[in-house]
């Protein structure tokens, strides 16, 4: 439970607020720019949350608001609520406040859990109790950080490697992750393609075969599919085969879009491009969300059958 030092709000200069806990949050430039527009138009609608650390205040919640305020000449002060928190409870509050707002991210959760276990000396069971989650949830997120090699971990921190891709990378020995990452970058592999490459790599006992997979990942995947899957699956009905084919095509296109959004993305788009494309991506977001919800319903229905 959050413990507030007082019901009164503080009015702090931007320079009075430290960001040492910012290492547990992802920096998203687009979100910070949107926050700056909101602050400029409406002002600060909700206070940031800080705790006291010796002679300064440290930010716990409101990193986008602080970053946006620093970009605006007219916002020298921010209203803030002071929270009583030691190191452990501060990290738990970062998780809890963002989870309550629906903004928590798997990578941010992993950083917080890693800090609680390795910096604060808590056991995984203690962390699970502190955050109100199951031990297996804590273990998975800790593994996301600890089973990654240094290159993959650095890429994860700066956003060059997605948490989804990182989960595939931790299946590999740390000494081999860098070469697989190089293949992912070079070939712009989708998440589904990366999973397939990892499966193939782990199934090879011969180093020459592994090197071939890394040099020609899509060719290796294609060859694997032709060896193990017929065009028509005899186990499925006519309708089932039709759905199988459509889902496969959809997954391929979604995988390529995932790569573009995660690794190439917005940098090359002109302002005119963005204006024209915005409605298309709004529709993509709506339709993809609808398909995801309906697919989950079908999966749950099939599990109950």
C-alpha cells in the first residue's frame, strides 16, 4: 500500500527532481512529445510522485511529464506528491503505479525485478509477494535479463531488441546469441522467423549446419517447411486447410510489419507520409485488436472442448 508523507502537494522546480529510477523505464520519444503537447494545452492534470533521497527528490512516477516539462520554456515547476519509500518499496511503487494505469511493459518489469533480486537482495518469493504476482511470473522476467548475453541485453535496453525476440534469444547459449542477433539485423527477420531459426539452430548438432542457417535463415526455414509440412495437411478438413493457409499468410504479413515497426519504423517517414498513413494505422490497430480478441476467444473455446 502506498504511504504518502502528506496530503499536501509540493511545487518543485524541475531541477529539484532526480531521475535515478529512470533506468527502470523505457524512453519513448513519441509519447513524451505527445505529453508535451498535452501540458502546453491543458497544463499539468495530475501530480508526479516523488520520494526523498538525502537532499533531493527522486521521481517514482511521471517520467514523461518531467521530460516533457523540461522541453517547455514555460513550465519551471511541477506539482508532486511525496511518498514515503525505501529502495524496495520505491521500485514496487514504480511497478504498481504504472500497472494501475495500464502502462506497464514486460521489459520495465524485468528491470525492476532484476534490481530487487540482485541489488536489494530479495528472494524471488519475496519479490512475488511484494508485487502481488506468482513466483513463476517473477522467474520469467528475471530470466529475460539474466539469460541474455551482454550484446542482447544492451540491445534490449535501448529498444533494438523487443521483449518478444528476447524470449527467443534466451533459449540459446549466451555465447551464440550475438551471431543470431547479427542474422536478425541483417535479414530483418520477424518474430516468427526468429523463433523458427532458433528452433532449427537448436536442432543442429553440426556447426556447419548452424552456420548455414545463420547465413541463409529464410532459405533454411523454407527448406525445413518443405521437408516437414505438405501444402495440404491431411489431418484437416477442407475448411480447416483453408483457415490454416489464411492464418499462415496473415502471420507472415504481421511478422514483417512487426519488424518494420520495431526496427525500421518511423524515421524515414516525412510529415506528409505520417498524415496520410495515420488513418491506415488507426484502422490496423482497431482491426488487429479485434482479430486478437476473437482469436483468444477461439483458443479458450478450443481448450474447453
